[in-house]
C-alpha cells in the first residue's frame, strides 16, 4: 500500500492510526471481538463525506485503511472492488444494497423487502461484509443463474 502506514495506538489496543508520509489521515477501530455483522473494522476520517466522520465499516483492516486514504485523495490500487452490502446501524443481518440513481452516499436501503419492511425508519450503512440475509442470498443466486443462462 505504497507509503500508507497503519500503526497500533500505544494507549488503546483496539485503535490503529492511519498515516501517509507526515500526515495523519484517520483512525481504524477494531470491533471484530464484538462479532458485528456489518464488518469488524470501523474507519473514521476528518475528511469523510458524513458529518460524523465515519468512512464506513469493512471486513478487513486493509480495506478500511484504503477507504480512509481515498477520502484524502490517495487512491490505493485495490486488486478487486469488494461487493457493497448494507446493514442496519443497530446490527442484524447483512442485506444486498439497492442501487439508486442520483443518490448521495447516505441513501442506503436494503434490496429485499424483509429488510425494508421489518425495519421501517431504520437507517442503514454500507459494509463489505458478506450477505447473511436468506432472501438476499436467494435473489443473488437467481441473478447469477439468469446471467449465466443469457
């Protein structure tokens, strides 16, 4: 990852500082012991698009560091773009992400009706964690079969 450094914080074992050269870009929090479905690595940066500074939640520390670097205009070459999914901010099952036209980054909705109807008014956030919703998994399998048949 070029000149990007991810170093553990000396006072907090669950916190990692992300630096590039002499610049401090942001912080990664290790939330993997909690077993959260949204992804165990929380990324924060002062240049995030959201007001609260949250960049997102990621399955790996490397993905979180690359996302923080991207908020500062540092494009880290990723081998493959991970699939974006969504999860309620309260936790729960990971759903497929509904593609929206002309939407900003905060407009995140689950693809399946069970996620949308059973959690009305619940806010969702993006994650790179794997799907866990049985309806979304079934829809994904249907789409995969339809693409291969075409």
